[in-house]
C-alpha cells in the first residue's frame, strides 16, 4: 500500500512535515527580525512622541507696568519683580482679594516670569516707567493643561489645579492671552528645579567639555600605542599579553571605570569631583581599548607592499610609516576614535560613581567647574517626578540622539573614503 | 601653567625650528649643496625645536604642579612653634585656612593675625616660585637648543635622532596606557583588601543579608552593617537570566534570518542599522523601562490579579534583553556568514531542506562563534548599570520572584559610592569588593569567549 502511494510528484507525509517545519523556521526568523527592529523603532517613536510638548512653552500675555516706585533701590536686582507680575495679573483678573485666592493666581505663573522681567530690566533700564504687553512663562501645571496632559475631570482634591485656576485659565484663553511659544529656554538654560525653567544647555556644554578632554587624552595616546604595538614592538610574550589585556579591557563593564576613577583620580590625586576634567579622564580610560583595537586593525589593513615600496626607495622605517602607512590608515583610526567618543558621549554609569549626579544649576565655564553631562541630565530628569519632566527627559534624549546621528554619519562618510583609498586591497 | 607662558613657549619652539632649519641650510650651502647634509634641513629644525621644547615644557609643568606645595612648606616652616607642632588633623585644617586666606587681595595690616600674614606670604611665595620656575624653564630650553645649534654640521644625524625620539614617544604612549590600566586595577584590589579587613570574606561570599547602609549611622565601624553579597549576586543572576531568555532566541533567529534567508541587498542595508543600534546609550533604554515597560507590567499584573512592584526585576531584565539583541544578532550573523558555502551546498545536494541544513550543518559549524557572541552579551548584561539603576530596586531581597524588586551588583555600587566623600567606611569599600567581583566575572566570561572564538577561527583556516 505505502509503496504504491509513493511518487516523485506527490510529496509524502514525512516530506510534507519537513516542508512545514522549514516554513515555520523561516517564519520564526522573519518574526524575530521584525520583532528586534520594531521594538527599537517603537522605543524611538514613543520617545519622540513624548518629547514633542517639551519643545514649546505656554506663555500668558500680561500688561506689565514698570513703575518707578518699584525700583527705588540702587540695585535693580533687589526690586520686587514678583509684585510686578502680581499687579499685572490683578489688572487682567480683577476682584481677587483673599490671600489664598491670590496665591492661586500667582501659582498660574512660573517663578521664571519674575526672573525674565529682572533680566529685561537689567539689560535695558530705560524700561522703567513704561508699560509693556509681555508674554511670560506660565507654570508647569498650566502648561500641562494647555498641552492636554492634565485631566479636568479629576476630583478637585487630587487635581493639581484648583477650580478657580481652571476658571481663570478659561477666561484668559478666551481673551487670547495664552499661547504656546517655541521653548527657547530649553536650549539656552542650565538645569532647574522648575520644569518650565530647566534647559539642557548646561548639560550639553558639560558633555562637550568632557568630550574635549577625552579626545585630547585618548586620541594621541591611543593612536600612539596602536602604532607602537603594530609597527615597532617586538613580537614576544609581553606584547601578546598586552594585546590580550587590551582586548579584554574593551569588554569590562563601564561602571568599573567609574570605580577606578574614584579610587585614583579623586581619592588619591584629589582632583575636583564632578568636573569635566575628571569625567573626561575616566571616559578616556574607557575608550582607550576600542581606539587602540580599531587603530591597529586600520594599520594592519594597509597593504605591506606600500611599506615595502617606500623602504626599497630608501625611506627609513619611521618615514615609511609617517609618510605612507599612517595617512592610509588615518580614516580608520579616526573612525575608531569617533566611535569610541560616541560611546563615551552616551555613557553615564562611570560618571554616576564620580558624583556627577549632583544638581548643577550653572553653565560650566571651564573644565574644572562642576558640571553634568547630557546622559546624566536624562537620568536625573527621568528620576524627577515633577510635572513636565518626563517630556523634558524625552526631549533631551532626542537631542542626544541627534548628536550621535551626526557622529555616525561622519563615521559612514569616513568609511566610504577609506574604502576608496586602497582599492586594490579588497 | 598659565596660558601666556604656554603660548610664549610654543612661539619659541617655532622660532627654534626656524633657527635650526636656517642654520642647516647655511652650513649646507657653505659646504657645497644640500646633498652634503646627513639629513634634510627640516630634520635639524625639528630637532632644535625638540631640544627647546622638551626641557622647557617639563620644567615649567613641574614648577606649576608643585609651586603650591613648595610654597606651603616654606610658609609652614616660618610659623611659630606652637602652630607647627599641632596634631596632624588640626595642622591639615590650619593649612586649609592659610590657603583660603591667601585669596585676599590686599596686603594685611600691621596688626593682622599670624594666619592672615601667612596666607599673604603664601600668595607672594607662589608667585615668586612660578616666575622663577618659568624663567628657569625658558633659560634651560634656550640653553639646550643653543648648544645643539652650535653642534649642527654636515655629519650630524638629525633624522636618526628625531626618529629615535619619536619611537621613544610612541613607546611612552604604550607605557602610559598600560601603566594607568594596571595601576588602577591594583588600586581597586587594594581597596578590596581594605574592605576584607572590616568584613570577613566568609560573610561577604556566603552571607545572605545585605544592609550596608547601617554601618554609616553607628559610630563603630563594620559592627552593625551586614555585607552578605548573596542576595545581590542572586539579583544580578536573575536579571541577567531574564535578559538572556529574551535576547537569545530573538537575536539568534534574527541572525539566522539575516545570514541565510535575507537577500544580500536587504542584509547590506539592515546590518549597519543593527550595528548602530548597539551604540544607543543605555540611559535611553532605562527611560523606556521606567516609563513604558514598568507601567505595562503593572497593568498586566492588575489584569491577572498578581501583585507587582513598581520596580520589578522583570522590567529591567526585559529591557536589558532588548538592549543586547543587536550584539547577539550582529556577532552571530558574522559567525554564521563565515561558514563556508560548500557545507550548505553539500547538505542541500543530499536532499536536506533549508531548515535542516541550518539546524544540522550550519549552526553546529558556527557554534563556537555563536557561543562567543552569547558570552559577550552575557557579560554586557551582567555589567549593565543605567537600566537597572533606573528600573530595578535597591533592597536586597533574597527572593527569586521576577515581579518583585531585585538589586544588582551595579546598582549597589552606584548606590554605595554615588558621590561619597569618605573612603574608610566599610559601605564605601564594599563597592570596591563588589566591583572586583564583577570584574572577575566579566573577565572570566570574556577570556572564555575570546578563547572559543579564536579556536573557531583557527579551525576554519585549516578547513578552508
């Protein structure tokens, strides 16, 4: 019976099962590939979507009277700017007398409103005595309400805005006094405890200073080490041990470098903690291995014939390296350095160990000023449960990813250049 | 070093280069053409510049580094007897005060206290030492460059000297990198030994209570804190296991799909993307874990009526798993792709289906490479910090319930020393012991992985 059924044209049950198995296997592969790409796509979409509100800031238009009586003191910074804001509010929402009510009214504005006025008067004292209609930042709660992130139907006890504040908001909104402006503060200010005043410029500058130190330390030392190990060092046990050690160091968890930095740079050398200087030193320790490995690969990829030709024409060993091998390997070395720097740019575990978690409300001026870096700022904001901070965190992530995209584009460009520099190798 | 001095010295270095080059030219012309010179004029120039720069910069750097200490020493020796014989702790404070007062702008009056006068003295002395040192550095550099300039003649091998120097510099780079690495490892080992003077290794490795924060409050050191690392190690292993459970199947199947099924064009486009994904900062994944995965698990828990904690080991593990998928798929793809085509063709020729070929021929051949990639991913998952700091908990529960909060080695390290000011409490030192533990673990895993990968490469070279 079985024997009769068997034919080359109709697959047997066993063969069918094998085909089914084959198709399931392919399906599993496809699903896995789709899953791994779509999860990461999802992460980005989620972050991008969360970040959008942070790029705008709700402002309220107030008629500010810079009355001369308010500036009786010689020092303009001592004037009561909060009072100016309160008076302006009272002008557009009259009839508020109860102290609690007044507090609620002031609560609609950000503390940054008074600060903005102070800056304006400081930069142009002629304003005193004039009346201006100004767009001043609203508080984080009003901002969230404007962006539709605050639910009006929540019972009043648990709601962040009182009934009165909602009524005033509707009144101002109807008068066209509330508008969303591009959030310039976010790109120009240092960190702040108030979400509407917090910016990433301090962190970006800290990151750039740190990267400067990392580059200055790790590029010459890393490239120099690679050239020595690849071109000059005798091939013996010691060199092999060093090579193996460097390969192993590339996979050491980053947090350990923070521990090392803490023990040596801060505890032993007493360098100022939480500064770009120490952070850059620790991160350069972390990037050494990858720079050395990438540079050695780039040097090894240059065809030996180039070197031989130079030697045959009478160049010395050093000349054949500096004039021929190094220029050919440079794109590869730069690629490795850039990738190492990109890794260091996004790394914050070692800096956690160095005490860079402290709040820094200033923009660092130099490498020995207390500073924070972009990934650390993201970590700190993610930890902050205040209104508006999740959006800020997502926006900071978007900015950080933009930096990394730029670096990766540079790497791709260098790689393409490298591929063309020695066509006969491939 | 002040910026002015730095620029002045750089300028002088450039001048030294020109002087050396010009002198070599003149000598060459006098003795019958450039051919007569041993090296090119610019080699003489560079060597003259070096002769100036090396001693000058080294001396100036040393003076700048140590001026404060030397000045302090001199000031201290001039203080009255009763101040100099203070106990060490107070003397330290006193020196701090003197340094502080040295920031004063105006000279002290006649009836100012000894300390204020000492501060002023310190300030004056530092200025004098710096000026003297910098002048000395410039003189020394000029002297050494001048002596070399006089020595230049046709037979002087400037290029060889230059090359020797460059080689020496390159070797010094290697030395610096190797030395710092080892010095730093040694220092961590020393701190760990310190720690084991407070806490016995037996308690550390086999104790099952982890409450390091207690030691900070009581005055007596090491008497009250519990440093049993088992819960911490257990938490690390659990989170790593969850991560591997997520990442290994997904990563492996992605790699198989890429290398065996995807068209080469698709592979060329997707592979670099996958490699770029491996470079996403982990703090981004941490944010995702806190704001998306954590609440999702909480909601699922409510749905199935299971108690979950806001900081669960599951959330951290899942996100670490997502993070290491690119590592596994990229490295495994390399390994699978490197299996010679003839193995596949032989298997298909004998009638095996594609999946049978992959499972029974290709994967066994690529297995060492795949295991290597899995081990590298494992060490990355175990050492991951930001995701667990943000999404896992702090308390060292000794339970293996992934819905509860769990703690890891890295979380504890960050928590114990995050900006700590003192280094002699067992709780800070415990971070070093945990760090050494983590280091040894990842080192072992890496060595095994590299060993397997290397053996696999060797086998292929024979087989080709």
